[in-house]
């Protein structure tokens, strides 16, 4: 009888310990599903998957070309043509710090859908092993891209610009558009190239080709001939803190600079439309029509 009573006490104690341990375990919260981004072929692809789909389904002619640089390096570039009966302006697309991917190529395809010839160079051409580009650099893309000097970027953009001007379907006008690191390069090219017709800057700050954290000066802004429009995320103060000084200098010099700040959106919102609880998508939907209207006005 004592044996049975002892066994019962042990069983009850075991159940109590197990219950206590379970109570101490963290409650498993259900995982939040990734934000769903609707397919919208009126703005650039907002996710990597959408970019891949946009390129696969595009009815436009796109091709890879080698644009020869002064030093003999081949600037590997993706060129997309619009479907229209007349000549059109050329837009040079500058990728972000991640190098050449489907997302900048899809931006080029969207620009072609909106009526422009798009040239999307891989600015890391010749910088990889055995003269390779982004694809050959692996995890060294970010480190390598930071070694590109202002003079190198100007030379590469100048080559792409001249290539575009010589295309039979070009009307001879050229704009540049860039994102993040590329946004900075876009503003810098407006400083460096007096024959540029327009510059679009997505979340980039001008350095006039000097290493960050240096910023452009009034002397640099005085060189700008092209109108500049900027698109910025409201939550991106690292970049936005530079806007007032830029705006003041450009206004003082009589230069056109029109910054647009989209509330709640983060850095890189156009290529990350699933982020910031819907603010990035809203910003993309508002920024792209402004971009196309600006390019249409200055590349006609």
C-alpha cells in the first residue's frame, strides 16, 4: 500500500514539474506573412521576383552590348528600346550599391515602356576577376563599387551617353537616373556633364565625385546645366538632412532642383515596395509618374 502511495506521489510531482516547465517556455507567436505587392506594370518592379517576371514577360527588345571605354575596357550594358513610331530620348540608368541585378534592368524596361531608350550599364565592368563585372565579384561587390572614382564614373557615363546619341532611334537628348549609390552618381554627373538634359536622383546626395562624407559645394552646383529632380523617403534622414543646403545653393544659383519627400517611406523604396508598412509602395506609386513627366518634358 505504501508502495502504491509513493508511486502516485511521484507521478503527481512529475506532472507538476512538466506543467511548470511548459509555463516557462516562450509562447510561439504566429509568423507574420510577407507583405503582398500587387503586380503593377505601370511602375518599376518593386521586388526581385517581380523584376525577374517583368524582364521575362517584356514585349520590348532588350540586348546586351559592349560599350568601349577610353582604356579599352568593355562597359557591359543592357539596352532596351521602346515601341514607338518616332525617335526618343535616352535615359542612362545607374544601379545601386549592389551592382547589376534584375531590378535595375527592370527599371530600364519600364522606362522603355514609358517611351524612352534605356541604357543600363554594369558600372563594375572590368573590376572583377579576369576583367569580370558584378557577377564575378560575389560578396565583394559593395567593397569594389566604393573604389570607383568620380573620374571613372564620368568616363563610363560619357561613353554610355555617346553610345546612346549615335543610336539611329535616338533624338540626341540624354537624361540620367540613379538609385541610392546611383542617386549620388546621378547628381554628380549633372555636375560633371554640361551637355546632360536632365537628372533624376532617387535617395542620393551629391558629393561632386569626392569620397563620402564630403558633399558638393556651391562651386560644384554652379556647373550644373541640367534640371534635377529628387525622390526621397521620409524616414531617410541620413540623406534628407543634406537636402536643405542643396536646395538653398541651387536656388541661389538659379538652378532647377525639385525635391520630393514621401512620408513614411524608407531608403531604397522603389526597389523595396514591400517595406515600411505600405509607405514604400505608396511612395513608388507617387514618385514614378513624377519621374516620367519630368523626363518627358526635358527629353522631347
